């Protein structure tokens, strides 16, 4: 089969944002240059105004707004719906709710082209999980209202798509539960990691010095500072950890609306000296950041898979997390990391301290984790599986 034309839609420009969705788009596209001519259409966010080509992939801006989700998403979908005739391709792929406007427009114009809907974390599941979060603020409740509305759009897109792709068996089950779609058209394609980029460094002490750290124990979090990521649970667990390991440093990488709330909580508990907020770190610096860690912590209350878990394990770091969503598919509990019951800050603190106290266990789990992701979760594997999906969609 010759080259086909693939159009990918995502509200946030993948080359300017570095979330899990954006990494997947970039890394998959880079690996399919010989099989497809790929154009990625994204909103006009973070200064993205002019078309550009990176690693052979074309990135085209479509008007959105640079305001927060979901306003940006609404404008983006409105924009691409108006450009339907100009967005010609053999296969269309939309992530989450970034293509509902296009799908409706294609149907209205009687254009019958394969449409692949890639669902990461199921929005309806995220909505339900957030409702149970006791730390949810008024702003969080407002955001969750919009999440509920977006989940309805995700369901509509899923029902009308040619094929659905999702990242874990857990997400597949939630798609079936909440969206009532035919499971026969769902394909599981997990996210991946670049094991050549994310790998253990020989001299951890030297890396720590680059970030102003000494020999103190280091617990790392990487992710958006949003309710779903559960940072308040880690802040609560830190109180218990610091009683035993006073010098422990908690390194927080990422930005988001919960930052100020977290800072206040940490100040109120006199833990400001134990926390360092690095904000958004450039992608090429992330491997070094992972190598500063003794333990990687992801206290998410809902997670379709968790690319950061894969990156940490590829860096030979033991991980701790709540046993939610697709986490137990991305982590081998007891072998590459330790999982505890969702919301249990005491248990979260206990397993972090267990790892901090046992270097041999950390090294064993780290080695196991790197082997695990290298065999099961690379971007090469992801790209090949997505290629199979695109070809299947073309043949329908």
C-alpha cells in the first residue's frame, strides 16, 4: 500500500505543549513518515500563528482562542468545521473532543471518509471520579460541570467514528460503560516512551547538583497541577514522610490552576522548605529531572495510563501511585513500583518511606521497570499499531 494522507486534530499545538496527548501525536507522526503524509491541525494557542514543518510533519493553525479549556476547544471545533472542504485527507484522526465540529461537518456535507477517534482518559469517567474528590474547590466544581458537557460530546464522536482507539483495557471498559458503543470497533493502542531518551544516568549526584540538590532523598512528581492529578494527597502524605525523613525534597514539575492552592497548603503545614516547584520544564531537560529522583510519585485519582509512569520507569526509577484506572497496566505492582488504595495518604506515605529506606529495593524495581517498558511500551510499538488502525479504517 502506498502513502496515504492523514489529518490529525488536537486543540493544543503538539509542538508547543508537552502533555501525554501531544507527545503521542508528535512521536507517532515522526515514525510514520514513510507510510503517510501527515498534517496536524491545532488551535492558535501559545503563539501558534503560522504553518510550520517539524521532522517532516506539517503543523497548521486553525483559529481557537488562547483562553482556558473548554473555550479554546469550542472555538477550534467551530473553526475546523468551517474549513471542511479545505481539510482534505484519506483518514482523519481526532483526539478527545478536538474533532467533533469536523465530524459533524463531514456528515452534513455527505463526505464519507474514515474517522478515527482517539480517547485517552474517558471524560465521563474523569467527571465521575472528580465528583468524589473531597479536595474539590468551587472552581473545580465549575470545571467539572464543563467536563460533564464535554463527555457528552466525546460520546457523540465515539458513536459516529469509524474506529475508536484508546490507551488501556481500563479505558476500553469505561468507554463501554459510559458511552454504550460497540466494543468491536475499539482498538487498544497504549502510549509509549523513548527509551533512548529516558534512561538512567551514571552519576545521579552530579545531576542533582545541577538542580541545586544535595544528597537529600528526592520524591518527584511530573504532571499538570489539576484536580485529577491528586497533588493534595502527596502534600498530605509529605507531613508524615518529613517526620521520618526531615531532609526529603519533593520536586514538582508542571503548571496548572491548583498551584496557588498547593502553595498555601504547604505553607500552612510548614513544609515550604521541603517542596520545590520547577514549573514547566523544557522537554530536553526532563530526562535529567527524572534522574534526580529516588522515587517517582503520581497520586492521580483517575488515569487512563500515565505516560509519566512510563518515563520514570524507563529512567529506572521505582514508582508509587494510587491503584486507579489504567495505572496497574502501566506498573507491575510489587515489581516495578508500589500501588496503594486511592485516597489513602497514610499508605502513600508508607510506601514512599519504604522505598526511601531501601536502596537495593529501589535499584531492583528501577531495573525491572526499565525492562518492562522497553518490552511493552515504546513509541515504535505505538506507531506500528496506529499504522495498522489507519490501514484498517481505510479498508472499511
